[in-house]
C-alpha cells in the first residue's frame, strides 16, 4: 500500500519521513492508508512554508475581488464530488453517510460565506478628523497561516479557516488528522484544479512533530486548531510563545436543560439525535441532560425509547443511525468512563457496551448508553466522553440548572428546552457558554456566524467562520493623512 503524499507547491511529493502511521476503517479495521509521521516532518514543513511564503508575496497584492474567484469554482467542485467525498468520510471516520453529507454541506456554506469577503473586509473611513486630515483603517493579510484539523470532521473543520485565509490574501498549510487523511487528500485533488499560485495552499501529513514544526516556524503567522482541551491549551501556549496568532477550539461537556413545560416527544427526539449523532464524537454533542421539575420521569422514559430505537452499524448501510467510534483506544476509554460513572453511584438505564454488529464484529462499536442519577461531583460529569453516552441528573429549579451549567470548566454549548419565552430569555442571558440553543439540540452556528466557545472550550480571541475569521486572518493598519491645499498648488 502506497504511503500518502504531501501536497506542496502544487505537486504531490513524498514525505521525508520513513516512519508511517496507519489510517484504519473503524468499522472493519481495514487499513485504508499509510500516513507519514516522524521527526523528518520538520523538513516537510520547511519545504511547505518556503513555498507558501513565496506564494503569499504574490497573492497579497491580488485584488480581493480576484482572490475570491477560485472559491466559486471550489464550491462547484465540492458539490459535484459530494457523494464520493461523503463516502470517504464515512469509511475513515465511521459516521453515517447522511452525517458525512451534512458535514460537507457545512464546508460548502463556509466557502460561500468567504466569497463575500469583498464586503466583509471593508473597514472604517473618517474624513476631516482635523482640518485637512483624513483617517482610515485597512486590513492586510498576515502571511503564511496553518490549520491543524481533528479526526471527527475530516471534510468540514478545515473550511472554517481555509477559504477565509485565502480570500484575505494569505497562504495556508493544512495538517489533516493522521487518523483520517484520505478525505483531505481527495479535497486537495480538487484544489489542484483551481487557478491559484503554486504554493498558496499546501498539505503536510504527520503527527506531533509536524504540529511542533508549524508552531515553531518563524514564517508561520497564525495557527487554527480544533481538538481536545489539553492539546488546544498546548497549541495556544506554544503558538503564542512563538509570536503567532492562535485560535484553538478545545473540548466540551455540553449540558441540555429540559424544563417541565417542554414538548416531551419533540425534545426526546432532538436531544437523542444530539447525544448520539456522529457517535457522540463532536464538540457540540449533548452530554449531560438536566431535567427540571415534575416531568422528569416522562422525559426519562421518552429519552430511553428514542435512544433504544437507534440502530448502530456500518455507516454506509441503509437504516443505520450511528456508526463506530474512531479507534479501539477510544472505545476502551469510553467503556472505562461508563464504568467510572457506575462506580460513582450512577445507574445504567440503557447499556450499549456489549453491542455486536453482524458482519462487523471487529468494529469499534458502542451503542447508545444512558446513565442516570450520576454523581454531580463525579469524574464523568467533568470529563468529555466523546462517545454515545447520555448522563442524566435532576434539578429542582431553572436557577439550579443554570448554576450547574455555569459551574462547568467548559463553555462550548448549552441548550434549553422549554415553551416559556421568559425562561428562554433568562437562560440565554445567564448561561455561560459560547453557543446557546433554545429548543435546539446542536447549537452549531451557520457559516456567517463565528463558532463560539468560552472557558476551557476555547483559547484565543477570534473564532472560526464568518466575520471573526476575516478579522483573524488580517491585521489592521490605521492611516492618518493630510493633503494641504497649498502643497497641491505647487505641482
């Protein structure tokens, strides 16, 4: 099996690395690809940065209206190849085909939004701030930028950053997750068809050595990252230490509060989809369900029925609602956390630890699981499970529930289900999370809004997507100028 190549300077180039990692289908354990990884990644990064810097010096002077033109073509190519790309996402990440298609649609929406950069990049102008003096602010690109992408959304996350960086006049180096390298490899074959300067968009495979090389290189001006909190903190600390702008999205523990006036059937379906979509491997997946008031038993029963009805299996098979988790190590870790929750006093309402999928006995499957009466001071309440596990707790009032939400070290998302406008208003004002959902299970911002996050769920100032991305990938320059009339008469 051929080892995947890097894409540098509009060429497919073998890595300097001799050591490789294997990308494995989580449903079958089939080796899908070999990925370069190791200390020689520093040479690959140096090659990519050199090419990117040269391209940036040309691209930064191209008018913004011209810079966005290739994005229109990229949108078309992504749409035309959506089915093939979605199948690849399912094979290497495990999610269902419908989830893979939805992911790609979100990527395309970010390309569409970045096409509006000529409007988004406009800034302020003030005439006659003093007699004969004007002042205005312009935005200019940073230079070489880098994106370090996670495994759980092989086709989408990169597009929170890449189209905006390019539209703003930068070059970019993409480092896909070594667990899911095939999707981005296929996408770069589409990027290769675009009318762009050589070296403007590059891809370098690898592991931690590649990441560190990007973090340390003096010509890399910004880092965009999505992953776990521990790694996000490391990326932010080391990146800023080396003088870079960093936006590092971390982990989450997204609570969902259900008030007694919520529509039970609708709520159960939406919450269940939120918990178990993508096998719980998304940073906006609902994790802890907080029932409030006197309908908790009805809500509990409805959630149980909804979760039990979900079919776990191979993501390309019809009728499958949830695929496997990414690795055997992830599967083992999730089972250990379930055991931990039980040892802390929780009880199993629905147990998915021993699920067997016919024909895929070696897959990394865990079926929907529900733990109830989970200890509020337990490890499972504080730990991001990143798997298909629902933890249930009960509160007496909405005030107690909001206090519980705000006591978490994470702040990615918090959702409320209610039919009360007053309760919704209170929650959205007081809940300390960057993305708030009201009768929404996955509060995922559309591309024109920033993908927010607070506390240990985000390190940095400006998030991915929308206007935040425009601001992140540009630096402001304020110009104050005077043109006295008497000077002009001399010429």
